[in-house]
C-alpha cells in the first residue's frame, strides 16, 4: 500500500523520468488528491495537461509551453490557482465547461474573482459560455 505522501512523491519521480519531448499527459479519473507544485516543471515541451475527474484542490506550477489545461471536476478553489498562473503560458483555447457547469446556468463561481489570460494567444470571445458563471470576465484578448 502506497501512502498519500509517498504517492505524491512517486508521481513527481515518474514525471521527472519521462522524456523531455513529452507533449500531453492525461490523468483523468485517477483519484489524485494533490499534485506537488514542481511535478511538471521538468517537462519543457508539455503542451496539454488533463487532470479532470480527480480530487485536486490546487494546480501545480506549469511550464510556459502549455496550450491546454483541463482541470474540470476537481476541488479547485480560488486559493488553488497561483495568482498569475495562466498569464505567461501559451493557452490557445478553452473548453466551454472549463469554469462553468453548462447544465446549471444558475451556478456562479464567486471564488474565482480574477482570471488573467493576457499574454496568451487565446480569443476569449470564441467561448463566451466558458465564463458565464464567473463574477467578472477574464482579462485577455477579446478579438
């Protein structure tokens, strides 16, 4: 039996041994409780991270090469996202259900006050449904 503490360190060790050229990681529905902050920093070409349907409460630091992050269906609150986590990445698209529950239009994510996507090549106006539950529109390009 691997304890939660050892499992986290095991994840970090596994990712540090992967090839530098790795571009996509999909950890969907793996019962992951937490990811150590620097787990993916040794992957300089990582572009896509999919960690949906887990129990993660905080996003780890990510390389600047990121183009897609899917952390839906987790327990991430406002304190689980670094202040400028998305500002210096390469986010090009956003799924419509990234922040909001599209089955419940009354659901408001008050805890997510400021989302900064400026400095990314994403056009926020292409997926307006992704932000309808937020108290404010994310900062970034609208054209």
